[in-house]
C-alpha cells in the first residue's frame, strides 16, 4: 500500500520493479530447478554405474586371484610333481591313477570343466576329458611362458578346436628340485568354462532395466575385442571388434586408459552413460553402461510439469499485480486520515513507554518481584487494562510459568496466590501466542472460540484479552497478557505491549549479563590463579605498565592488580635486550610478540620460565595506543618438556639400536619405521623402504600367507609367536619369529599403526633339526640304557630354600629299578609320591639344581627300602638329572661285613678283657687252693685235725668261688645270641614274673616293688628279658643298704620310636664317676658284697642283642640309682630289619 501522503495517481514504480523482479525470479528459479534436477539424475546414474562396475571388477579380480592360487597350490605340491615326473619318465600306471585322482578332486569344483597334464613341450599327456588331445597354439605358448617364468598364468579367452566353445585356462608349471636346480617336469592346465560363472555374473544387473549391461573387453592390436556376449547383439563374444579410432565408443576409451564416467555412443551407435574400470591384475576392462534415454526418461516427464508450473505462476503474478493496483487507490484515501491520528497516539505512547523503560533502568537495586509489579502496572496503564500477568518460558518452550499478576486482581483472583505452571500443549487459547509464535487478540471471549478451555476456578471473569510472545532471537522467552479493556483491543495495543515487553526483556537480559559478567570476571581471576596466567597492558602514551594480581604474583610482587614498577620488572628479566627489541618490533612493524624467557622474581623465589604473548591495540586512526598481553608461568611445563624430550630421545635410540629387528606399518600396510637391526636382517636401508608395501619383505612362495597373517592385525589380533619368512636383498630367506602389538588413537578404537618385533631364528631352526636328530639318538639311548635316569625340577619356598622336587621324565630302567610307574609320578612332587622321603635327598638335589655343582653320593631310601649310588648334575637352572644304580645288595653285604667286623672287634676286646679278668680272678682261687694245699701237707704231717679242717674248708671255698666264676662266664658266653625266637609280650607280665621268682629274698629284705600299670608291649626273647629283670631287681635289693623301707619302682617312658624302661631304687646309690664302669666284666664297686661282677655285663649283652641299650643314673651315694634301657616295640621283624638298614 502507498504510505500516507503519497498521491494515488503517481505510478507505483516500486511495485512495478518488484513484479518484474518476481517474474525474473520465477523464470530463473525454473531454469535452475531444471538444471539441478538434470544434474541430480546424472549424478545418481553415475553413482549406480560406478558401484556396479567397481563391485564386478573387484569380484572378477578376486575370481582371477582364486584361480591363480589354485595353480600355485599345484605348483608347490612336491608329491604331485614327483608323481608327474615318474609318470612322464617311466609311464608308471600307479602314478597315473594318483594324478587322475587328484585331477578328479579338482574337477569337482564348479570352476573347472577339465584338467589337463602336458609335458614341457605342451603335448597333452593326460586329460579328464578324453576328447581333448591337443591344445591351441595360444595356450601352448602360455605353457612355455609359465614354465620359463616358473609362475602360474591365466590365459586369455580362446576357443577349443574340437567344440568351438569359449574357454580360459589356468596354467600351473610343475618344477622338480633336483641337485639344487629347478627342472621343468610339465604343467597342469585347469580349463574354465566362462558360461558357468563369469559370463552370467557379468551379464546380471541388480535392478530392472531395459538397456543397462556390463561389458568385458580387452585390447587386441588396434582394435578393442568384446569378450562376452552382448545384450543387444548375441554371439559377439570374441567376434565383435571395434577400431580404436572410434573414440566416442566407451569400450575404446576403456582400453586406451580412460577410467570413471564417460558419455558416448555404444556398439549400436546409441547414446549411453558409462563407467569404465580396469580389472586389477589383468588386461581386461569393465564397461558398465545404460542408454541415456532410459536414464532421463523419468526426468523428461517431470520437466514438462515444471515448465507448466512456471507459466501458471507468471500468469497468477500478473493477476495479483492488477488487483493490488486497484486496491491501492482505495486504501490511500481511507488511510490518510487514520494515519495522522495514529501518529499522534503512537507518539504519546512512545513517550510513556520510554519513560517506563528509563525508570526501569534506574531501578538497579529493585528485586525481581518489584520489577515485575512495576512492569505490569505500566502495561495495564498503557493498554487501559485492569488485568495483566507476566510469565517465562522454559528453554524448550514447552512449559509456561506465570511469575507475576497485576495488583488490581490479587484480591479478587484466588489463582494468583502462587506461581502457576502450564504445559503449552494443554493450555487454552491464550497459549496460541506461543504455539503460533505471534500476538493473539480476542475481543469477545464469551463467543465460541476453537481451543478455548475456560478459566480455572477462582479466576476473575475475562471479557477480552491480548497475549504477546517476547523473543530473544528466534526463541520465545516471555509471555505477557492484558485483559478486560473497556473497548476492543487494537493493533496499537499489541504494538505498544510488544515494544514495552521487548524493552523489559532487554533490561532483564542486560541485568543478567551484568551479573554474569561479574561472575565471569571472578572466574577469570580464579582461572588465572589456577593456570598461573596474568594479564598486562603497556600504555604507550604514559609509559606505564598495568598488571593483574596473578601477573604480580608471577613477578614476585604483592598479588594486587595495578601499576607495576618498571624498574623492578626490567630487573627481573635476564634477557632484557631481546624482550625490549621484540616489544619495539611489535609497536613499529606489528611483528608477532610471543616470547619465552627466564625471570628472577622480585621476592627472591627460585627462577621461573614465563611465556609472554602480546598484541598491539590501535586507535580509530590506526595509531598505536597500547600493548595488551598475557604472561604464564611455564616453569613446570618446561621442566616436563625437557624430561619428555630426553625420554623421546631415549626411546628413539632404544628403537634404532635395539638388538632385535623392529618394524612399524600403517593400516594400509605401508612401512613407516625400520630400525638398524631390521636393516642388517634384510640388507635394505630404512630410506629405501619407507612408504613401501610390506609385500616386498616376503618371498613370493609365502607372500600370500604372510600378508594374510598381517591383515588379521587390522582387527586387533596380536601376535605372540608367529613365524614369518623374510626375503633379504640378496635373495636369502631368513625365518623370523614375530610378536606384535596394535597402536590405537586416543579414542582407543581407531587403529594408527602396528609394531612388530622379530627374532631371527634361522640358525636356531637349523640347530633344532640337528637337535631333533640328536634327540632321536638320545631317546633310543634313554630308553635302552640299563642305568636308571630321571629329570626333576626343584621346588623352593618363598625364601628360595628347596623343600620338594617334581618328576619331569624317567626312563624304563628307572621304573624297573624303583617299582614306580612313569604314568603315576610324572609332574608330581616326590613328597606326594613318597611322603617319607628324607630331607637329605631334597637338600642334596637342591644344592645341585641351584649351584650347578654335580654330586656323587650313596644313600638309603626309606620309602623304597633300597640303597642307591647317585650321580646328580644340573642340565639347566632349577632342574637336576640323576643317574643311579641299585646298590642295595652291595650295601647289605658291606653292612654285614662291617657288622661282623664290629662284632669281631668287640669280641676281641671282650676276649682281651675276659682273658685278663679270667687270668686274674681265676688265679686268686687257684693260689688260695695251692697255698692251702701246701699247708694241708704240713698240717697233715703235724697231725693237727683243726688246721686240716680249716685248710680243707678254705680249699673248698676257693673251689666254690672258681665254680661260680666259671658258671657266670659260661652264662656270659651264652647270652651273645638270642636263644629263643622273639615274640610280642606285655612288659608288665615279664616284670611280674621276675618279682614272683624273687619273692622270698625280697620279703627277707622287706623290699617293696611297684610296677607301673599299662606298660607297653615288647618284641623280645621272653626268657632273656626276664633274666635281665631278675638281675636288675636282685641287684637293687642287694644294694638297698640300711634303708628302713626299701622300694623298687619298675616303669616306662615314651621317649621316641621305642619306649625307655627303668628299674629305680632308693638304695645306697652310685658315685656318678663310676656309672660307666659298672657294666664292665668282673667290675665290683663294693668287693665285700656277694657276687662275681658278671651280672650287669650279662644284662648289657642281652639288651644289646635285642638292638637296645642300657645305662645307669644316680645323683650320688645314698640317693638311689636308676637303670634305664630300651627294647624294640611290638612291631614286625621286617620293620626292625628296615630300621637296621636305615641306621
């Protein structure tokens, strides 16, 4: 519409220009839409063709590689090659059948139609298809090429003489390794019918299409040859060729090296869109095409609709322009008067609104509620509305919260007592201002209005209302509503309310921003303190420096923001000239000011390294005004960087000079790192291999399998010990044992590289072969040697002290000699197998296993009840091996000999003592007899009967003494052996029998005998031990002395394997220095006492004959004596014999 005051007859140049621009925009938009749609269709067709071509080209390349892999398998089969050699050389029929059997296995695959064996000259020697007796010259030439290069080949498509069918073949050369040379034996031809897989795959199309197809072509001289049948020209495979001069044909451009999208004419001369792709590793090319007409068929129909739409739009625009011109004339006259009245009203309202906003900005200390009350009062006054409310929106504009009501309704409206929350989706028509995002005016609230939901209980009546949304950018942040004006609300009311509330929101936003600014300044100060970053300004006009509190702290000044003393700042900086020059360059030329330099803080704290960055600030005229910058204490960072740099240098040297080969490759399997040890291994320098594919490091025969193992690292597989052959620059193949790790980016999922460390084990592998042969010889010796052999592992406690050992290996001689089965003891500890193993064995073997010092010793095994001669040595740390022989028989003989010698020596000693004693003690009665016999002769001559009687009595007494001595000596001789078989007896029974036999003399002396109850059983000669007890009891009674109540106690103590028995008395006792003499022959401490001095020696011999021992104890004369002795318990005779062996 024309503005007020513009004459209606003035041409509407603006409208005319606007309509012309509209017409041009419609035409231009239609053209651009047409072009965009056409480009979109072309791009879609190109993407589809590219995807199909790439997919099929990749699949055909994989198919070719699979066929070549089958051929490589045949070429690397030594059994097949040897069989073919025998058959071709000798006509061996068995070899012929094995070869045909292998060919039949190959022929079960759907990929091969026939398998043929030819000799090196290309003559057919075997064929699964008996109808094939010769091969084409092209295939014969490929056979010669394959044999010469020693590598499998895939032939081009060709026709068989016999059938005319199209075939392609895979040739596997067979090379025999003879005397270090590769001798050609022949070749295997795997004949492939492309109709089975290749042609159907090429001719398929993933979506319905009347013209789309895929072509497989290759260059043949100056023509392009079509290798498969065409959709629109059957029978064209190997028949259709097109000269290379027809450059508009996609197939021609493909063989000439063009790739990607190409538009031209196909073999029919029809316009097509195509995508050209080479088949990797082959002379073939893939052409995926579709007719241009089909590609744009849908778009042609759509383009007609667009043209019609543009024409209709232009016509409508012309009609609308005429109507607007006519309405303009009418509107001008009606609006001229209203405009003037409205202008005055707007001016008045503007002044009032500005006054409200000015007052609002002055209310800095007012609370939010006071501000809201003031604003609502002003809104009601300006719109002449008694009711008003104000609310805020949630950030997602889904909920409205009323925060304030006008005071005039607070007493009448009960719902205004507390804030109300209204979900916008369920609110009434007042929320249309939010939903429609524009002001809403309702001047007849009582009338039916769509979306009206009524007023809540307690709400004041409403006759009319206005609600306006307040925006912050594109977001609604507040809603203000006024109601119950006496007259209808106008657009002026809406504008006034909107402008007022927008100003209110601006004030709220400024107030919020000021608060946020203060908080931000506080956070900035805190961040500067935490990050050790301070700010500074250099005023060029005054030459003064201002700094923040953190900057002052860094320089060692009191941490207060303000003007810095320049002299102290300059004194801190050691490199003043460099810093000053950088500042001059910044001011004069605008050069970058970014320095790191050391300072010595004013307060004398340790030197710091700081980073200072500054920018030049200019005035409106471009003249330098001040320098503004920041400084940061980077002392800790520099220290860390120096440490990191040293670490990086160390790691770099560690990588480069490691003794083992180390290599790093990226996810594309390109070499990125290569250390010196790897250079020595391969003979290649790092510079010549960086960026190269890993494949160059592997020999051809194992390259595929090696790359397959490496590709698994992409999935995160980690090698522990993988053997991969490495090809050196000289052609030597080294066997390397690898372990690897995958390196990931910080997101822990993106692979960055793989690092692998190797160990050249070629020499070790050769040594292992030698060791294996040696082990076979050793195994034969190990099994057949007559000496027992065992390998063990020592077991130590936490302190490293041997506590056990484990069986690792034993030979048959060990099993036979020990009676232990290898199956029962291997990997078991000796204390588990033989719990009674003596500590001596573990200590000795532990010393061998830990020190390496061999041992040769003899020892008895209690568990095995055998003596062994053992040679022990250490084959490796922590292990020991033993070679031993069973010397039990020899040791038994030696022990018997030693026992006999000891007994003989003992008997000789006894014999000497006996001879001496007999010669002394028997001499006395003989001298007495001889002396009194001489007196008897004299007394007889003197005829003195009394003297004769006395002489005869003395002679008789001497003879009785001699008889007693001879009887005791005879008894002593007899007790050297156990006369009766030992038997199990209760010792208490033996003691009571002895007491019963001595009952009369014991009663005469008034002796009391106490026998302890529950005395243990013994395994003894009953009669002999009873004799011991009689001697000991009788001896105790004899030397009871003047004891008023003599007592003899008989008992036992359990002190070890055998019980210790005792016979104790309270008699005259024994001087301790004579305790060892009382068991000597004829030894009597009291010569006046009756007896011969042979009783205790007899007791000792009986006890020792039972394998026990006897001794006497006494605290001195008058304190009684105790005779203690040991006897074997009630065990078997075999157990006693074992104990004898072990001693």
